[in-house]
């Protein structure tokens, strides 16, 4: 203990002197009794070799170097410099790579893809030769920087100048995700969330390497996206919310801002327009979309399944064509989600015919449809992606269909944690942080694992109405879902995870996150 304290002091002196390499030499000579626990990384990487005694300093002399000509790397470097700024009390320099790696540099490099390094994977090396993140894509570099962020002391997350000696343990991490699809759904229809709220939702999710933002843009309680050819959707249909609040909607400019913000954090936006049910806000805005031509009143309750677009009228499909055309034009990603769940007012044949036409409209506008799992009971295009939400997944889709897994009893984060939690619903059961974690997505539906694009968690907004509410539902469960989506099944272990989760908690406090301090977390570290 005494020895360790002396060693830490030595470390601090060296840091104050800004002598990164000297520090490395001194640290290497530190007593071999020094103990460093496994770093509290989430999601846990594919391979981690960390030194228990060597630490590499980051000082105000450190420079970030980026591969020249790689779009986005300079921005990642700027974000990293901004993260370090309060602790260093300085904004460190950024420059293009011009020579070999050297001490005192943090390199962000895009390199040609190899079998070991492709897609979202990255390699992070921390040594006397500096810190180096290599990946085949800027997304991979981004994920490497998120891992580096977690290796830094938690106080790095505090804003405002608070200088302290910054170092990271020497070591080597190679990493790649289990699934390409690591999604978060946000229901902005039951309650509306501002662009600023959505940006924070993106920040908190991307920090844990989530890469899909599914926006549930329309439902009975509100229509939230501007459609120029049907302006009453937002003018009237967007004017309220569950409980009778003011509602709101995104203009096309707002939506573009969200898409760009998400893209810069390597998150693809997937817009969802609900049909043939969950559409009261649209019907109230345009009575010609109902079969009897009578507009229902705006709805602010939380029942489901009672509304439907009139499947017998051509105007319904003209409407859907206009909506999806405009939505496709403002969405760079390849997907449009067409809902399809909880229809209580149509026969199976009517439902199937409706969804068939909807899938054709999505295809005509150059996108791939995603639909909730009820769609497997009807006719499907072979490209349509099925999102499983019902806990019972005993029926598999046609062979070759791609799946996203979001079973409500595991991944719906709007469920209560336990019986004491006020916020949330519990129709799918209580979902404390162990519930998503102790589940293997590969075993959910009887399909080959190659059919599973990945996992997606969801926050439906019957009860959450503010960003503080969303934070409470996300933390600590979001990191559990992130590890589910990223870390290979054999490397996941609840006992180890709940300890790493405890180690993350000071970061959440520093970031001002309104977390639920679940008794399932191990607080001993
Ligand atoms: C759903 O929760 N009805 C998709």
C-alpha cells in the first residue's frame, strides 16, 4: 500500500513535469506488487491485455495525429481534444500524420481492411510509442476513441477547468462487435422530445457503441414529422400528447439536424410511420383517411389497436406514397419502418393486403421496409426486415429473412425496474438490469445466427415525458444492452458485468445522468 502511494506520487510529479516518456520509464520500474483491476470497460472488448503497472501520460504537449484525407477523423480528433481539455486545462493540437508513431501522440488511423480489422472493429495500442487507434473505417476509429475514453479516469467527464494528471494504462485492445445492428428506439409520439433531447439520447447511446436510432414518429397520440404535402398532420395531429400536453413535431430542418448529429456519431436514423393501426393522429388530421369519412378526436390515452387507415380507399395509398416519398427523400439510411403491430380492427387477409402494398411503396422509393413481427403472418417481400417485439417468438420468418430482436420482456426499457419504480409500465414484466443481460439473442428465434442483424432496445413514451425520465430508464440498462449487442456471448458474464457497471457509475454522475441506482449493480469497486 505504502509502495503504491509512493508510486502514484512519482507518477503525479512526472505528469506535472509533462514528461510522458520519463513517466513510462519510471512506471515500468514500479513495484511489481502494484495491482490494477480489470478495466471497467463496457461493452467488454474482444481481447484486452492491460499492463498492471505501466501508465502513459497525456499532457498538454500531447498531439493528436490523424490519417490525412479521411473524412470525419479531424472531427473525432476535435471531440477527443474537447474531452481532454478541462483536465489538461489546454486544447491539445491536431495534425495530419506525417511520420512514424512517437511518444506524446494519440494517433487516429484509418488503414486498409484485413480479416482481423474490418467494419466497426478497431485496434487500440497504448505504449511508450504513444496511443494508437487503427480501424478500417472512421466508425471503427470512433469506437476506439470511446474505449479510450473509458480507460481515462472518470473525472475526465467533468466539464469546466479541473486540471489533474491524466494517464491511461499501457496495453493493447482488439475489438469487433458481435452484431452490426445495435439499436435504440425512441418513441417521440406518445410524448414529444426536442431536438436537444434527441441529441443527448444519441450521445448517451453512441458512447456505448450503439449505432441505430429508430424514431417512432407517428402513433395515435401524435404525428411528429413534417410532411409538406399533408401539412395538417403536424399542424393538428402533432398538437398534443399523452395526458393532453402540448405535443410538437420536427420540421424537415429539425429532422436533418438530428440525422446529421447521429451520422457524426455513426448512428443511422430509421424513421417509423405506423400503419395500418396506431394512426389516430393522422385520421384526426385528415378524415378522408377513415372509412366513414368522420374525423376522430385527438387521442391522449394509452390504449392500442383501435385505429386503422381505410384499406378500401385509394386515397389511403396515395397518402402513404406521399408520406414515404418525403420521408425517404430526407432519410439517407436505407430503411423505412412501416410498423404493422397490434391491429385489432382488420381481418388477417385485409392486414396482409395492406402491408403488401405498403412494402411495395417503400421499395418504389428506393428503401427497404422493416416491420414488427406480426408481418410474418402475411405476405412479405424477401428483403423486408422483421423486428421481433413479442416475447413469444416461436414462429420463425421465411428462410433468409433478416431479423432485429427487441423482445419486450428483455429489451423494453420503458418497463419498470422493480415494483418500487414509479416511472414505467409493467405489462411485459419488470426489467431490472440483469434481465436484458442474462439473455442470449441467438436463442430467441429458431433461425441461423447469420439471419440476426442484431438487437434493439426501445423506450416507448407513455410514461417518460422529459429527458431526465429517459435517462432514468436508460441507465443502467443501456450499457447492458450495449454489451449484449457488441460482446461475443462466451465473453459475457453477469458477475463480472455488474462489477464493471459499478465502476461506470461515477462517469454517469459526472455526465449529470439521472440513473436508477439498481441494487443489482455491484458497488464494491
Ligand atoms: C410494439 O411494442 N407494439 C411494437
